[in-house]
């Protein structure tokens, strides 16, 4: 299965920008897994370490969790905006690279990929 780039010239999205958005989406499962694995709530003792900066692992963990959650929600909400009926198929396509042929989407191939293009157009506007 060859992974091909979508043509988004009509949406004013360059090939490089498309690939940036595409690979942002391809990290979706990694981000889900990382979010699930970040469970530490304890904070180690604060230390200056000579640099004058204080370190707070709990705050850093909370910030990272919030960033991951925000990125996941961005992808999910954008897929819903592109087409609420098939957003899970859109996520499978953009996050995992699963083509229409293997998804059993209730839309034609052309209609599905129009929705995927709309997804990238919306994501480009938001990101």
C-alpha cells in the first residue's frame, strides 16, 4: 500500500504544508499512548541546581498532558467538522494512513477524499 500525498492546491495548501499537517496527524496514536502513560502526580523536591531555575515535575507533567489533550482534540474536532457521520473513518485515514478501500466507509471514494481534503483545509486554518 503506497502512501500518496493528497493534492490540495485548490485549498491553497502547499505540498510542504500538507506534509507538515499529515505528519502531525500521524502522531495521533503516539500522542494517545503517551497521554495514557503520563500518570505521575507526585512532585519531586524542588531544586535550584545552580542555574537559578526551579524544577517542578508535576507542573511539567500537567502542561504536557494538556498539550497532548489539546492536540488530540484538535484532530478529533476537525474530523467532526469535516463530516460528523464519518469522522472516525477520517481519523483512521489521517492518523493511520488507512485508505478508503480498507475502511468500509458508507461514502464513495471521491466523496470520502473530499471530506479528507476538507479536514486538512480546516486543520490548516486552525493550526
